[in-house]
């Protein structure tokens, strides 16, 4: 079930009467999963198992930007840049391309604004028929709005979300490469990027009967890899808890890896009607990574 939180804002336009505009929370709204259909709920930790988490308190002692030689914006010719800005972070002979969703997006008759008020939810309104003064006033008000004290969702992929939590836990600022609004552009670049900032500690068959017996280290990332060396999912693990995000669903906090393998493992998927080609896209291996260089304060 999807929960869309709507707010009604009244303002006076250029005419003599007040106009009503419905403002909806988008992207960051709470996509509430059914407790009867999703396996994650059986393994959820406490009542507070949904939503975006942070492992730090914004007291950073280092920066992910220090791992790169250069970070610059670029403008791809064949991509619509009305919603995103595009960047490349250069390290040694490799490059990580990533994109950032803009804080203000005006597309046709819709206006999307990311609130400047924590936890920085996003809101959308139809601006058809409004003057520029009306739109400017509306933009200012949307930047101050919030619906709850926690961000239930963001547009990050599971992989950037897991990295975000790992870096936060070591008080390393993941910005500007990894934020609530950024995602990688090319998945084929991920193995080299991971090798650049992380250390591979273990490689385990992606089978629940094996993984459930493994005692994972604190503050590590589990990468689900298929036979084509593609990273199809990533999970942050700490103190026996798994932090996972799947697409546009709110992140889950779980005490068992089973529902994750049921989604991503070629061996544990409940759907046995998948073709060999479909199974090949699913994970056969779990890679365990730790941070390569731990800040001195954390040693």
C-alpha cells in the first residue's frame, strides 16, 4: 500500500480570488509494505524497522572526496538533464560516474522541491496557470515543509545506501559522491570503485544454509554478485543487524539475512519457474568488504 501525504496550501494569485494547490510528498513518501506479503517483516527489528538510517552524527573526521584525484561536473549529450546533474569522480586510471537529483525540478507543469528542513522530504505541486511570483512564493514555502521527523525513503540505490552507512559509521563524509540524492551511472564501474576504497575479506556462496552460519564482522558491506561479475545488491551489516534497501521501498532493518537471499540468491528464490537466463542475473556469491583505510581515531 502506498501512503501519499498531501498538504493543502492556500495563496492569493494575480486574480482577486484565492487558489488552492495540492502539495504531495513524492519519492521520499512512505511506501508501506504489506505485513502479509513481504518476507522482511518476519525478521524486522523492533517497531522502528522502516526508514532511512544514519550511523553517524555528522561529526566527520574525513571525507570520501579524499579518495579521488578530481571530481567534476559533466554534461552528457544524450541524457535529459532537467532532473539530474552528472559528475565524474576520477581515481588513478578509473572514473566513477554518478548523478545527483536536483533540489529544485521544474518539468512541464509540475514543480518538485526538496525541503531544506530536516529530514529533507520532497514535495510536488502542479503550477499550471501560476505567475512567476506565485511560483517563487510557493517554492519558498515548500522549502520549509516537513511531514514527519524521519526520511522514510530516498532515491539512493541499495549499493550507495550501504556505502553511505559504512562511511557514516567511520565518521567519513560520503558527500558529494554519495548523498541521499546521488546514484552511480554505470554498474560496471562498481568493482573497481569498491576495490579502491574497500578491502575484500571473504567470498561466500550465496546460499542461506551457508550464510546463516557465518559470523559477519561489524561494519562490513555484503555485496551480492552474479556470474557476470555484476553487483546486483549490497547490504550494510553491523552488530548482527542487516540494513537493506530494495528499489523504491523504504529501507529495512533485519536480524536475519534470509529475506535478502530470497530476493537475490539464484539458489534461494521461491520462484522456481525462472529460466536459466533469469537465474544468471541473480547472485551466486556474497562478497564481504571492509573499509580499506580506517581513520586513526577509529583504530
